[in-house]
């Protein structure tokens, strides 16, 4: 696949595109195309960064924390 043209966009424009994408994915009815919770969280982090907000930091959960050996 060949890229015909690229254009640099501002963070504000990128945030707008990302919001539009997330909104459409949240309305998705096809389970194969739905976003899982981790993807939603990660996209929210990217969006917060693009909008100049301080992203939330999610604590990494250790599998062994709950006694799974």
C-alpha cells in the first residue's frame, strides 16, 4: 500500500479525530469491532494528552497480588 499524501495536523485536530473515532466505536454493535476496556482507557489517556490535560495513571496490577501461584 502506497501513501499518496501526508499532512501534519495539530494536537487539537488529532484530539477531534480521536474523539470521533471513539464515539463511533462506542456505538458499534458488531462484537468483533468493539473496543475492550483496556483499549478505551488507553485511548482516553492519549486524548487527555492531546487536549493538554494530565492523564490518569493506572496502577499495574500484579497477577500474584491476589494469591494466584
